[in-house]
C-alpha cells in the first residue's frame, strides 16, 4: 500500500483541506449507515498515436476529484465532483445522507490493512521526454515498413497514466494507492494485389515506459503483428458448424473472462441474474478445470495493491476441479450475501461507484502438451487470438470473433482461416473442456473490461484447451 504521507501531501497539503475536518464530514455522513467511503483521486494520463507515417494525435490530461458513497441495506447514495475542497465534500455529504432515512445500520468494519506494494509508485509520464516517445513511434513505423514490401499501413500508439487514490472511512480510517500504467500497441495492414489483411499486438503493465521503449521490445511487437497479418493474408474462409475447437494459451483467456468470469461476480449472483446463481458447491465445469482471479501479481495490468474500497486484493479460487467454490465480491454484495470481500471492488474513476470486477482471471494448467491436444482432433479449429465478443450474463451465451485461427486436419494444424466466430454458452462450454494443456500463460498486458459503462484494466490467461464441441460460425460456402 502506498505511503499515506505521499497522498496526504497530494490531497491535503496541496489542496489546503484540513484532514480532521474531512474526517468529521465523512463520519457524520456515514452515521447510521452500513458502509461507505470518501474516494479521492488525482490522475495524469497521456497518449500518442502515430499513423500513416506521422503523429496523428498527442494528448495530456490531468483530472482530480472525489466520490462520496453512503450505503444503507441495498441502497446507495453517491455524489461526486471534479474539485477537491471541503465545501464540495460537505455538499456531497448532505446529499448521500438521504439513504440513511429510517436505517439503523451498524457501520461495517474497515478493510484490514496491508504492507504489500505490487508496483512502483513512480510516475512514468515525465520520466521520458516527449520527443523520445515520438521518435520511438517513428522508428516503429520505419522498422515495420522495412520488414516487408507488402506493408501498406502501420499504426503505433503509446499511452500511460499515473493515478493516486486516497480512501477515507468513518472514524478517520484511511488507505492509499499509487498506480502507474503503460501500454504499447502496434497494428500492421499488409496487401497483395487487391487483398488486404491486418495483424496487431500490444503489451503493457503497471511499470514505467523504460521496458517498452527498448528496441528489442517494440521490434518483437512489430514482428508479431506482421506475422499475424501475413498469416491472415494466406487465410481461407472458415468452415461453419459443430466441431472441436482448440484455444491457444494466453490471450484467448478473454473468452473465459467474458463467458464465465462476469457470471461469477457477486452482484449478478446476489440478484440471481447469473447463469451460475445458486450453484455454489455444484459441478459447473469438467473435472480438471480450475479458474482463479488473482490481483496480487507484481506489475501486472490487472493487479491492484488495494481495490477501490481499500480492501487488499487476493487470490480467489472461483472454480476448483470443476466445482464452483467462490464469487468475486465487493463490500456491499459480500455483506448482503454473508460472505467476505475478496478485494474486487473496482471503479473507473472518482465519478463512478464501485462494484465487483475481475482483476487477473485465468485457468490453471493441466497435464497435456500442446501437440498432444492438437493430435486428437481430426477436423476442427485452432483459435490463437480473439478480437471483439459479446456475452449475455443471464443466459451465458457468447459470440467471439477470432483474429487468428487455423484448421486442424488429421491431428495437424494446417491452413489459416478467416471469419471464424465461436458461438456458445459459457457454463455449457466449461463442461465440454476435454483436455487442458500444461502451458498456461497470461496475456501480454492489454485487457480492458467493460461493465455498466465503466472500463477498468484487467488481465486474462489460460493454457491450451480442447473444447470437445462448439458452434463455429464460418464464411465458407
């Protein structure tokens, strides 16, 4: 957890607010409530986009503000503002007090403290000069174009942020966190005659820019994006129908995140709107399937030292050997369900209320090799990377588009295919996992999760997986 002295300086010394006065306002606002907090935020962010041989955009933004929340039963009062002063917090307090009318709640105990710190508190933005960032993007463009004459367009983007948060609870309890985040993305369009195809790659984490501006890092990113684009240039139309599907390790875990992870968030299960509602302790997946959410990895994009309610993140086993064993909980849903918070209360910014969200969600390895899994498929699809997808939490139904996929024929990976769409039901797919690889890996640090209009950075991962039968929407006639 960040040193409170650092955030005290940022949120009190520099704003002129008196810490004791703010504590009293918060304590008064939450009197008679079950829970609540003042969440203060200061954030700097920047982004650079290099496209078509020139800088298309460069931006820098500084934002700050607070959100004050009071919780009574299932009812939440929430007020926020983009300025930091005692008068604004006091006005917000008058607003959120309305929820305690008729309530006689006993304020929940604050989260336990932590001494862990999972990432640096250095601000990545000023560490590298503006011109060095732009020059690096120009070098990326030149390198990609020199690699292959079929490269028609290169897009490279670099972004970073530095977020400081300070959480105040009734009675003066406080917690703080300082969160850096950087990301590099590259995409390449290649053409041969009238045909054009694309490939992309991204990487990032809760670190400074140093690693991502190294030539060996961005060259590897371009090499991978170009490889994918050239593979797609040779692709044929994907077949459609019911068939075995093998998912590659790493980023394909986004399907697990969307099709299964959201359904295991506490709010959906408390309201019984999830396909997994009332299934705790039941077999919901094939034997061998173990799914974990872990926010404690060092430097990972989805990691948090503490969540946005001040609870330390943890390793939460959601499904163990096919049995449903846990949900992802914020404080409100955990209290109402008689469970413990898991450190998954997350919000996009001070202007949003927290709710249960994933951090780094992945399936553990099994005991099969990648080649062993492929060899068992007579005719099927091998999906290596995904683009967009849609999921219905209540039914568990999903649709995902593969951005890199291949045919598997007679136990061998053969032709690349385009237009492969995976269609299924999350809970149902889990029961059809027939082989689990020994090669689990996490994604390279590019995930962003959307829920109720809020986006937060996340991580995903999995080993190679064989799904015995899945509907593939193809384009082959």
